[in-house]
C-alpha cells in the first residue's frame, strides 16, 4: 500500500502564519524543507523575512533559495519558530532526539514569541512513549561521571553513547560535545526529567522540549488540524 505524505499540507498551513518582515526560526527535517520551498515560491515574502536555523541541511536549502539567513548568535528574538519532532504529547511536550542539534533548536524555540510544531499525525501521542530516547548533550570530560550518575538516578534505563555511522567513533556536536541516548523502559514523570538531568554537572541540554510549544500543526488523512496544549 502506498504511503501518503501529508507533510506538504502541514507546510502550507505553516506558511499562513508568516508575515512580511518576520524573523523566523526553522528547524530540521522534511516538513521544514517543504516549508522552505513554500516560502521560496512567494518572492515578496522570502525577500522580506530573516531566518535562523540550527540545521545544517536547512541552512543549505535556505541559501540555495536566496534567503536572508542570520547566525543564531546575532539573534535574540524571533516572531515564529517552526520545527518538527520525533514525538509529542497532548500537552505538546516534544522529543527532538534524532538530529542531535537539540541544544541550538531549544535556544531558537525559547527566542520565539510563538513556537509551533509542524508534522504528520503519526507523531502525536496521548503521552510520550519510550520508543524514542531522551538525549543529552554533555561535555566529553564528564562522560564517565554522567553515566554513573544516570545509572544511580535511572537504574532501569539503558544508556547508549551515540556513535557515528559514517566514521569510527562518537558523534561530536558543533560545540565539541558528546550525545548520550537514555532509553527508558517507562518515562519518569515528564515534568521531572529536565530538572533531574540538568542538575548533573557536565550536562548541557536535553532533547525534551517541556512546555515550550504554543501550537502544533498536524496533517493527516482527515486534513490539517491546529492544536494547543491540552
């Protein structure tokens, strides 16, 4: 059976939020790529907005279409930030674990007056499921210490240093840090995860976006739906 891609419809809806002169943040992934192409098809809009992104692939696409791309370090506030995710719940708590750039993605989301998740309905769940890990970015010097602290804190969790599939060794972030995947058998209370993890010295950020999203644009077989935290 042919799988229908609903992401272009979500991107078309996201386009309606963007106005001339807006400062816009864009995440990573195929839905965001569709949004870039939708924006590029409206030259007057494309030429008037400024864009920031944490994604290398999104940046390349933006440059290909001639967008005004700003460095994150030069941005303090955004009108809108759009991003996909691996999974999000009814409260719009989201896991952004796959790309490994969640520290910068979270920074852009925090800058935005409105942070909007965009994607297909398969990512929308009643509550977060442990089919996706919580990922932490940590400084290399803290690896052994952090692993030991996590084993005490979550004795049933499986810890996995993220390794590169393109070269020998670990995945190294843009800041020279490591990524550690935490695979839970069942999630602890979601409100407790970030405070617990970020009190451990050496951990920079987590892939759990807790109570950050204002809306989600969801596309599926029944059309496009916009939801708020429930």
